[in-house]
């Protein structure tokens, strides 16, 4: 009431102090209402027009930028793909010419070797008999093995007739005079017939240095070269990987086998420097940021216009398909698979468009890149130009709107000043009924609920006075009802406290083991989520050797669950005590279920675990009626028993229950619990869970029943923290072979 009185006094003071201001505002609103409405409509229309024009301008910018960008990208991709396919086809055709020439060499030498009697003997320059050999000169070279063994008459005759092969080599070599090339025939018997072409001045030596000549004479055996073995194994035309030639240059060879009357006789081929292919690759680079390269079948960059970075060529190049950049690695996989496409990739941290096409003759793939920024540069220039023009348009538009708004505000200020001087006369007329209302309300606030406000102004002030009169009557009724409700709430709270004490009294008191019952320890704990709950535990002796334990959980919480719990506890215990035999435990549970179903009018159910421990032997017979599986703690390790196979209690009569058995060893213990333990929640909604319960009970190798209960309670408290309890919590620990130390 004191707070209401304070609020009313403040409202009255404010009314007296600000009534002139209120009247002023009222007159201003009436005087210039029409003008303000027109102004608002005008301003709203102008603002909408401005926004529409700006949105349209931005749409134009976006459309122009997108259109130009898409066009640039589409045209560049199409042009790039066409260029790469043409370049790949061109390089492939040149390599296919080598294949055609090699096949002609192989056919010619095969014909010669199979018809040696038709040819005379010819003498060729021998590398081991002359100090130097000039470019374009055909010569014969003996492998180190053949030179050491010596050339017999038959082999010398064969070499003399095979020397006629130069009639094919020399004319063909003239078509390669612009390139560093070798045309050769390598016999399986260890000799080599060859013509080397070195571009430049006629008469140049084929040896780049004296050391290179010495190494060639001492070590070179054509039968050990990769092209020889590949052609022999395949039995047809082959293209080698890039390799380091005898003259120190990177080379690429095309080779094929030739035959004599006995079958495979050797390999012919054309091997040349890759300088010409490298020049073609450099010429194929596109734009300022362009990079072109060739990828072999193993994913290695063999030719490239770039001398550094991941696309730099080299004999020991890494497999580009294993690159850390996924887009480049995926493109390399598609290139080695013989595909053709244009994709976006990242190379050395920069974004490029990559076009690639296969070179089927040699099994390579040709690729060309161009920087993304270079592709989009024209579109960006156009976008920037449009942006500048639209910016000028926006600035002009804003200036026009600002000028109009200034004029309108000036006119509004003049009208407000004129209306201000007409407001004083209305203040007193409005203030009188408000003061009377404030005084009457003040009296009501001081506690006089019988006060009636008599104000007759015919307007909202009179309506407000009527509302205060109604409020006074309602307040008197509310105070009376509040007193009655407080009394009822106090009675209900008292009844719940009594019910909680009664429920606690229904639980068994702690056992005091005698000499005969000193082979076990027992500890139990129950805490309902509300004042009373639906969980229960029980333990009692059937005789001096049999101890029965029970843990159960009713399907609800509160008073109904507590009543149902009492009924279930009574029926289970009565049936077990009636039979007093382990073998009759399943039948006792079934009888209790039937009785519970007949009395269950609220459609509740209960899950229960009831077991009988034979103290002398440790035999534990139990029935799990839909309850949580208990934990068997043995030698410092806790394990769950198999899940329940029996139905829950209280749902359907005539159900059969099966008892199971486990034998406890000294030091073993059982831990029974309800789902309030495993489903305890922390402040974030996470569950304590079966795994955390198992880990808690496995924390120590030796545990008494009381210690187990305390450990679980501590773990639950640490996990839940400040979160409220969501379900009843019940646990019972039974330790066999030792007393409860509590």
C-alpha cells in the first residue's frame, strides 16, 4: 500500500507540474495535425521513392557486374578450352609423327634383317676407332661387353649388312636437322647403329666434352636403356618418360622392336631433346598470369612455362595428384585419367582457371592456367565505372531531399511557435478534475477502501474515476480471497510434510548383523524429487540364512506415486514372506503382479528388482521386472547384469516371470538403483548415464556398501551442480563377505 501511495503522489505532482506542457502539445497537435499528416505522407512517399531509386541503382550495378562477369568467365572458359585442346592436339600430332617414323624404321630394318643375303657389306665409323664423330655421321657403337668379348666373323658380317640401314636413317635424319635428335637401331647382340643430329654449325662433334665421350665409351649399353626394355616388353611402339640423355640434356624417346628370322632382334627409335616441346609449352602460356604445362601418366610435371612452384618441371617431380591443395590434386587426377575440362584451382595460394586436354599418343595431358583476376579484370573495370556513376546519382538525390526536408521543418517550427501562445487558457480547465482525482486516489492509497470518487466531467477523467471505484471494490474482494488461499496453502504444505514422514517411516531401518548375518553389508538411500515420491527399497530376512532385497520405481512422482508404491511394496513383501523359498521367487512376483493389476485403477505401473541372497553359499536368486540392470562389483571392476527379460508390474495379469541366479564370492557386491540416478541431469541437460555410474563404482578395488552409496552420491552432486532434481533417486548396495563399515 505504501508503494501505491508513493506512485500516486508522484503522478499527481507530475500532473500539476506538466499540465501546461501537455495542453501545449495538445494544441500543437490539433493545430498542425493536418499539416503533420500531410508532411508524414509526403516524407514517407519521398523516402520510399529515394529507397526505390537507390535499390534500382544497386540492381543495375549488380546486373551489370554479374552479366559482364558471367560473360567474361563463359567466353574465357570456352576460349581457354578450345586453345588447350588445339595445343594438345598439335603437340600430340608432332609426337605421332615420331611414332610413324619409328614404325617405318622398324619395318625397314626388319625387312633388311630377314633378307640379309640380298645386301652387301658396308663399313661404318666405329666410335672406338676414331677420335671424334661429326653431327649427321652414321656410326656403329659396341657395348662395353661386346668390345671386351670381341666381334666374331658371323657378327661382323651381320653388322656389315645391317649397316645398309643408314640408307633409311640418313634421309629421315634430315627432317630432324632443326632439333637435337638421335635416330638409332640397338641390336640385342650389343651393337648400336646411330645418327646424332646437333643443330648449329656443320661438323660439330656429337660429344659435348672429352669426359662425356669417355663415359659413353666405357658405360653405354643400349640394351640397358629404358626405351629398349619398354619396347621389348610391349612388342610395339612406346614413348618413354623424360630422362637424362648421354649428352646431359633432358630427352624423350619413341621406340619399337624389330625382328630377324629368329624373332626379336633389337629396338629402333628416335630420341630427342624436349627443348622444342618446352618452347611450344612456353608459347602456349596465356595472358600475363598464364602458366602452361604437361603432366605425364604418373602425375608429374614434365614440361612447364613456370620454373618455380608446384608446376616447375623436373625428373624427380612429385605426383601432383597428392598435392595438399584439393582442387589442384583433383584436377591432376582427372588429367591423368584422360579427361578434358575447365576448372578453378588454387596454385601456390593463387586462384586460377585451369583448362586441360589429353595427349593420347604419349599418354600425357596438356594444361593451361590463367589467373582469375585477369579473367575478371574487364568486368571489374565496367563495374567500377557503373559504381562511380551511380554514386554521383545518389549524392545528387540526397542533396535534393535534404533541401526539401529543411524547408518543411522551418514551416513546422513557425506553426509550433504560434500554437504555443494559445495553450495557457486550456490548462486550468483540464487541471481541476485531475486534481480532484489525485486527491481521492491519495485517500484510497492510505487505506480507505470505502472511498468513492465523485467526478462528473463527461470525458476520460470521469471514466478513470469510475475505474478507480471498481478497482477499490475488486481490491477488497482480492484481499479476502488472498487470505483464504494462504490458509489453504499452509494446510496442504503441512499435509505433504506429514506424508513425507509417513513414507520415510515405511522404509526399513538399518540392519544390525548378528554372528549368523555378519557375512554381508547393506546400505540404502532414497531422496524423492518432490515431498513424496514413487521409489522404494526394502530388505528383510526370510529366515536366518535368506536375506531379501527390493528396489522399485513407480511410473509417476508425487502423492499418487507414493500411494501406489506402498501398495506395490506391501504386495511384493507379502507374497515373498508367504512362500519363503528361493525357488518360489518368480511365482511370488507373478502373484504380486496379478494382485497389483486388480487394484490398479490409475493405469500406473512399477519396475522392480527383487532378489534373495543365501548367506552361507552366496547364491543370489533374483527377478528383474523391467527394472534398470544392477551392477555386480567384483575384484575392483563393476559390470552390469543382463537387461531385464521379465515384464513390468501392474499392467497385465497372468504374466509369467523367470528367476535368474548368480553366485557371489566373498568381496563381491551388488549395487541396485532407480533411473533417477542414471538420468540425473546437469544444468545443460546432459545425463549422468550408465557409463559414468559404472566408472564411479570401479574407482576402488575394495568397497563397502556404505562407501559405494557415498561415492555415487558425491559423483551425482558434482555432476548435477546447481541443477534441480528431476526424478526420485534411490540406491541400495549389498556387499557379500564383509560387514557394512557404516
